[in-house]
C-alpha cells in the first residue's frame, strides 16, 4: 500500500493598526520581512513557540500606533508597551538555521480567537456624573 502524504500547512497572523487582520499561508510568505513588506523585522519572543515581528522602521516612518497588537500582547506580557505599524505573529525561530516557523492550525486558530476576544471586549470605564 503506498504511503499517503499529509499536507501540513502553517500560518502567520498579520495585524494592522486599523484592526484589520489576515491569516497568511506561511508556506508562501516564509519571512517576516515579506509579510510586513519591510527591510528589517524585529522579533519579540512571547513564548517558546510564538513570536511577534515588527517593522524596525515603523516609528521613523511615522506608522500609526498598533493598539490592537498591544492589546493582544496583554495575554503574554502584563505591560506590552507601544507598537507601531503592521505586525505579524509566527511560530518560533529555529536558532540553528534562523528559519522562522509558521503557526500550526491549532496555534493560529487559538491566536485568532484570542485576538477577536481581546479587540471586542469592552472594559468598563469610569462613570461620568
């Protein structure tokens, strides 16, 4: 009986400052720079299997603040700081080859669920009298 090849797709989550997001096919993108359309992408390791990448030139180019990315980061860091321009979330980077791994389907869907919950959650504000 011939062996059956199982396709294994991997993904990345791209998030813009406007709140738009896209699940990218990492097999066709393969680099954070390509996903962000930039020269140099700066990684921010969130877990051993999750990395957020930012355009290193976003601030000098006056890209808008990405409050959506900062809100999503609160799940991983208590004080995520300010982030600007588009960001992309991927899997880990293999230190021996510098290859950036994509997210598995389960990882991508979990991150997407978390993103959607975080941007739609309404935090009560102070009452106005």
